[in-house]
């Protein structure tokens, strides 16, 4: 290789690096891998400090790297749902009080409702302790973190671009999932647009009257969107099958069913300590191979073209790796005391913040810096002769 060839390769590599930092949408699979890794990390701990840190990382990354698309503005609604989940968990634990010990600190007492004999084991009402309330709040916080992880992936990843990354065998299922995931953001956008139009028309009704005035335009808008979606899918040949024969369809079904059975056997073997580990690993590996083969064979019956397919570059690797670090550190449990991930409430004390899991979760926040800046909408052109 001559020095000129080496210089050309370095220049090409530098140009690719600069292009990776230009405003563009990150690969949606990278955002989903990052969010699912954080969800895995959150599911491994009940330490409220770590769970709050996960929520802070999610909010920081979403605020920094979300676009102006309708689905990108739905994260704060997931936060509201998370608060509702925590409140419902605490209320249910207070109403269906059980497991009160002599060492608990009683906050208040609810009226006891007598239950029949066949309803034994569950009591309605009674004393509500501080330990039970904190335990319910922590359980609700962990579930809220999982919900917010999914909300962050929905806010950051473009569902239409994620559909292009699916294999052909899952294309029809992916379309249904994409449409279902887009319903909530579109309804939120419709409600905001109708409310804005009512304010411009001096609509002053509030409460139930406002709901009645907003519901009909929102339903009309949803019907129009569904008709436009159906027309677009029909014009693009959705549902058209390729040259797959009956034998290939049967082979696809056999491979997928056998692969899913192998995955179930492998996961059960890995989770059950009584099953030999080679059985679990063999079942999991065989299930993955058969499932991939079934997807490859089933993809032949779907003929579709891709315009400008998304490329997997170094920002995608860094973003997925940042989330994987948090998942691996909190799952393996080495380098720190695993008991710090699930602190005990007896006796009551402030939970400690383990250093290594904290650093691992903060590493996941580096996705906000590794991901390229999202594209911003261009301002509307000013008509000729209009004042600036």
C-alpha cells in the first residue's frame, strides 16, 4: 500500500466520522437496545436511589436527543402514567393490608371490612405500616422505570424506520405493532390541536363539557387518519406475497414452532438450577438457530423495497454499548455487594448507593453525547413581500 492509498483511506474514514455527527436520526434498533438494557438494569434492583437515577438518565437522554415528531412528545405522558402506577400500588397495598409485624411503624388504621371464610388470607382495611407503604412505593417505582424505558424508546426511535429494520417474515406483524404504537402519540397530538383550535375560537367550557366538545373532533381525526393509512398501505401493495410455495410455508411454520419450543426449553433450563446447564444452553442455541432459519425462509414470501436503508455506524454501537454496560453490571453482581441492590426495610435505614452500579447507570447517559444531533424541522419560507 502506497502512502497515497493510506492518505485516501484516512480521508475517507474522517469523512465518515464527520457524516456520523451530522444531524440524522439514529438507528431505531439502537435506541430500543439501549432502552431495553436500562429496563433490564432497573428490573435487577429495588434500591430507590438507583431507580431514581435510571429515571433521571432516561429524562436527560430523551430531552437531549428527541426529535420534533409527534411520538417524541409523549414521554411526559409516560411519566404521568408512572406516577399513577406508583399511587395505585400504594393504595392497593394500604387497602389490602397484610403481613403487619410487631416491629412495623403504624401510620394509620383503615376500617376493617369483614370477609367470608373462603376469602381467608386477604384482609380489607386495618393498620397501614410505614414499611408496607415504602415497600409498595419501591415496587411501583421499579414498574414505573420499566414503563418509562419503553416510553423513552417510543419517544426516541422512529416507529416507521423501525419497521424497515424488521425481517420480511415479521413485516406484517411489525406493521400492526407500529400502527398500535403510533395511536397514543397521534391521539395526544389530535387532542392538543383541537384544544388549541378551541382556544382560538374562544371556547371557554371546562370539565365534562370540554371533553364532549373535544371528543368528536378527535374521533373524526382518528377516522381520517385510519382511512389515509389504509389507502397508503393499499397503494404500496401491502399484503402482496412473493413466490413462496406451500412447502416453503409449511417449512417456515415447522422451523418457527420448533425454534420457539427450543427457546422455551433453553430459558427454563437456564433459570432452573436443577436442570443441567448444557441442556439449557443447547436448547437456547438450537432455538435461536431454528428461529433465524424460519425467519429467513419466511421472508421470501414478502417482496418489498427499501429506500435509503438505515446504516449501523459507530454512534449506534456506542449507544447500544452504553445501555449494555448498565445491564451487565447490575446483572452479574461482581465488584460490589449484591445486597446493596435490594436493601432490606427491616430495620428502616437510608439505602446506600453502590459505586459501580451508579457509574454503570451514568455510563448509559453518555448515549446523549454519542448519538448524533436529531434533524430539526426547517422553518417555513417567508412569502415574498412579507415583513420579516
